[in-house]
């Protein structure tokens, strides 16, 4: 985990890879719970037997499940001590580049793209997030994530 004591320290790291998280294992239970929460019960996610005969040979996680790991990723990867609160401000770009078979281990690389002061003694930060699957040649997800931090 990378710990920043101040917004000044954050700004000094623009353009740099700041953190690589620990591995997170994706379970069928997570996939099923995500399907229940979102109403996305497509068989490639939740029907284990049918998915075995499908194009991936196993159930795969929803792309949006992978994306929904961003809060966990940021909590595990970065801390800004000076900030009392952070909020998700949105996404500029998201791509799901390869499937995430259930049982996969994922981790994220966090590159700080920008850090801009905002009203209210805050800072808007843009992260380039690359989520990779252990043993895979290409990322499973790349995203530009925006957050706002407040003192």
C-alpha cells in the first residue's frame, strides 16, 4: 500500500505507477451474489454446468463485477492521510479486455494520471487502473477512474 501524508505528496507522483495490489480470488459465490444484486443471471455467469460447455469452459465473472472491485482495490492500494473523505466521481473509459473465469486471481496496478485541486480544499485525482488475471497475457479490465478527496 502506498501512503500519502498530504495532497502535495499525491501531486508529486503524477505520471507514476503508485501501487500494485495483492491478489483477489473471484469465487462463484461472489458471482452469484452479484447476479442477484444486479438481475444479470446470464448462464455464462451462474449456470456452472452449462458454462462448462460454453465458450470459456467455466463460469466467468461479470465485467461489472470486476469493475465493482475498484473500491476494494483503492482501499488496499492507496491511502491519503490528509483526506478525511473520498468519493467516487466517475469513470472516463472502461474496457473489459478478457474474461475472468471463476477461481481466477486478480490484482490491480494503479497509475496516477492527474491530481487537480478543487473547491472546498479538495483534490480530484484520475487513476489509470489495470486489472490483471494471474497467468494471463492481457489485462481483464482497464479503466480511468476519477475520485474526489476532501480534507
